[in-house]
C-alpha cells in the first residue's frame, strides 16, 4: 500500500516572536532550580506586570525556592489558596541567586505573587520542596 505524501510543501521559519519567546522561556526554566527533588512542585511565569500562579500543594512543611531574571528586583510573596499569608511580601533581587525560605502550608494550595520593579519583562522559576 502506498504511503501518503505531500508534494510542493515548503517549510519556512516561524517569525512569530511569541514562539521564540516561548522556546527561550522553556529552555531557561529547564536550566533553573536544579536538581529536581523528590516530591517537588514547580512552576514558572513571565510578565512585565503583577502576576501570580498557584501550586496544588498539600498542607505541610516546605522550602520555597525562587529565582527571577529581567528586572533588578521583584516584590515576592506566597499565600495559601484561602488567602492566609504564608511568606510576607519582600523584595528579592534578580541577580542569579536562588532565594530559599522555609514555609508551612496549613491548608491545600500555595499562590506565588510576583511584581517586577519598573514594569520590566521578568521571568520567574519557583518550586516547593517538601521538608521531611
């Protein structure tokens, strides 16, 4: 049986800047916050305005790990999905160093909030690692 084939198809580079940005973000995230640790929950975001992202974590003790790239610094905080403060808002420099802090989730879910300084496009990588 003959196999389907296409004739006259020409492939072109994708010039949509969003595709390149997505690829760059994926590559950047894959290199950050290594190594992957057992039970970790991880996320990533990119924005030039305030943004937040949640992780579906069970109640317990965790270490927050956070890294940003783009802005000089970011206002960063973590709250539970019920709105309780888990980690107070603080300024984190985006200098390539990983910020780490112990946190206690009393209810399910953690919401990471990030506000870049001066509206600069900024990338974020973050994770929760269970503390034994």
